[in-house]
C-alpha cells in the first residue's frame, strides 16, 4: 500500500476525532474562514495534528473492537470446519500466516489485500467515533441556537470520553489469559464436528466460549464492553436530542445513528470478505476432511473450542 494512502487514512481518522472535540467551540464565522487563502497555514497545522492523532486513535479503535474481531474469526473458522474447508488440522484459519504468504505473492494480490484492510480501518474508525461526533454535533447545534453554558458541553463531552476510556480499560483487563477469547489454533476440530453433528440447530447453539480458569463462560454480546459503551453513547445522544426538542437535532441524531450502524455493518461485512479473500488466495487449501486434534491442543483443554467436560452443561450458548 502506498505511503500517501496510509497518510490520508490517518488524517481522516484524526480529523474525525478533532472535529468531535472542537466542533461545539468553533464559531460558524471561523469555519467559513477556513475556505480562504489566508487560512492555508492553519489548515496545514490542523492536518499535521490530525495525522499524529490519527495514528494513536486508529490503534485505539482497533483495541476497542479486537474482541469482536476475534469472535468473528472464530465463527468463520467454525464455518470452514463445518464445510470441510479448514486450512489444516493444526489451525482452521491461520490469518497471520495467510497474510505473510500474500505479502510474498504477486503485487496485484497484495494490493487487493491492502485495499480491504484500508476499508476495514476506515469503517472501524467511523463506527467507533461517529457516536461521539454526533454528540458533538448536537452540542454545537444547541450552542449555536441557545448559547448554552460551557459547563454543559464539558459535561457531555467529558462523559463521552469517560465511556471510551472505561471501555478501553475493560478491554485491556479482559485481554488477560483468564477472560480472553481463544485463538483459532486452539480449536478442537474433531469436537466441533461432533458438536455440529449432534446439534442441528447450529445457528442458535455455538461452541464458542471465553477462557476461564475455573469454568468456561459463554460469549455474550450484551456483556461485551464495546456493546455496552455503544449503548451508553446512543442513550447520551438520544437524551440530548430529547432535551433540546429541536427538529434539526432529530435530523442530526438519526444521521449519526444511521452512519454508526452502517459503518459497523460495513466493517463486519468487509472483515468477512477479507477472511474469505485470504482463504481463496491460499492455492494449497483443499480442505481437511478428516482432521485430527494435535497434542498441542490437549495441553490446555480449558482453551479449546468444542464440547468440554470441564463444563457440566456440555454446550455453550451464543446469545
């Protein structure tokens, strides 16, 4: 991928975050001045700052979605096993190895992979930071119409920032060995096949669970920090729009909700396309129909995916 394209990505992400923080404080007259020639220097400084902020916040957004992204990989790996198209008996979906292989492959294939990764980064940032930008836009509209006290702006923006920070801390805590989602190479392929054979309603029941030293705990979207943070941000957006009682605020609210939802859906779909692309580019992938679990997977049975005796229930529900 060209350096210029990466630079533009980071600038766009940085501008999105900077707009969130400063939009309620920027007068309309100042925004109009940015179009004039004498503001080119200010524009260059803003772009430079946006680039630096974008580098940091891009990694921040990646951390906030890393658990959901790993869950997505696990679900895709299970689908490959069900279809008999897993990469090998050691790992049904070795994403890192597949990416390294493509980097050594043809230029066209590598460019296609980098293009998909670029789309994933941009949609990820849009999904993560659009709720905060919507809150900032509502406050800016409120400030422009009624000249609200600065304390209100600090209260709402500070609350939104606190939600992001707490979500980030919770993700880091859950990244420890006790609560993290297992890697794809920890999948017990034979047990997964037996599970799907004994559970026809596979769309309701899933063998994915979270690692826990005492007892495996089922994965739940409702308990994930990112999902909870999104719900709190949406409630904050709705509360501002309802309190303001202005039709323009309703339009901003619906636009923010729509863009956030579409961005999250796009990120999920592009991620699926990316994983399928990696598997399709693996010329030696013919599927392993009679895969056997290796000894590595039996070293730590509480990290496997599949029916395990350590859980008295025997199955793990995906709710």
